[in-house]
C-alpha cells in the first residue's frame, strides 16, 4: 500500500471508531466533532481543515437541508454545518440530524471522498438507490466561520480517542507479527 492508501484506511478506521469513545450525545454537535477530528488528525500528522458546508438529504419525494438556513439558533448555537476535511476526503460525524428529522438509518459518522472538480458540490454519500446525502459550499453571503468550542472537553475526548486508536493499532501490529 502507498501512503495515500494508508491514509484512507486510517480515515476509515477513525470514522468507524469515533463514537466508540466520543459520547453519542455529541452526534448533532458538528462544530465540536469537526474540531475534535482536527485535533486527532493533527496528532497523527494528517493535514486537515474545517470544511463549512450545507448538507442536503435528497430523497425520491423530498429534500431536507441542514446548515446556513438563516435560522435563529439558541444560545451557543450556530446556523451552519461543518465537517473535517483531510485531503481528498472529509469526515462528517454529525449526520445524525437526518436520523431524527427524516427517520433515515445512517451511521453516526461518514467518510466521504471530496469531488475534485470545480463545483459548489463538495461530496456525496449514497444511502440507498434513491436516497443520498450531498454536501455543498455554504451559500453566498453567509459567515462560514464556526464558533469555538470548549477546549478542555475537546482535549479530553481527543486524548481518549487517540489512546483508544493507539491501543487498537498496537493490537493489530501484535497480531500481524505473531
């Protein structure tokens, strides 16, 4: 495997393991999740950035959008949506909104390959033959800057997640070498 393939495998691993450590109460906290993923990816030397976006659930008979809808969020809330980008991929650990809003069965976190063409569309994840998630650039005229989060909580869960990932990686190495 080359380094790009190893990075993708690690991103898949991180996506699957994320809510094994991070409490599920954070499933709808996009800023918290994206910033926590940044800390973890940076720890492993993987360049990353926040990727503000609008996400759409496209179904045969309906479209539901999330982020930058000109709503008035409550105290500490934000009207946008953000994922964590690492090269040609991004992880969105806050797609649970659609489980609640539309009863769609989705994993708690998804790894998506970013479209590599000039487009307002950032990526797509197929749920079924007719249902898809689409990530779009934020609409023109909005402030796409995500707010800060509680750094102590971010550091706590980043440390726990890194410890968990390291332990699993070490167990895998032992299996390979035994």
